[in-house]
């Protein structure tokens, strides 16, 4: 959701979806607002969690990665 309240939506195929926290290590406190969670697939990308507190971004990135892995495993097992 944008600051103006508009919703943005993008779809990615689960088989190729990647989650990246950039930079991967939390920068010093003054630069933590610059850390981003990027979803990407086939040259397309979208930033999520832009308005989260910096301390929450690493956790969300890990949780999303784990959810994607579980979704792939479920898909491949079925």
C-alpha cells in the first residue's frame, strides 16, 4: 500500500520466486531505513514491507523465504 492508501499488486510464479534482503546484514543504525525486502522472478521485482520498522524486515524476509519453501515442497509432493 502506498502512503496515499493506493494498493499495488503484482503476481509472481512460486517456482521462480526469490526473496532478498538487501543489504543482507543490517547496516549501522543510521542506515537501517535503507534495508529493503525485494521479491523477484524473471527480471521482475517488487519491494515489500517498505514501511515496516527496520527491526522487522529481517524477520519478515526469513518468514517469507520459509513460506515459499513450504509452498514449493507441497506443490512438488502433490
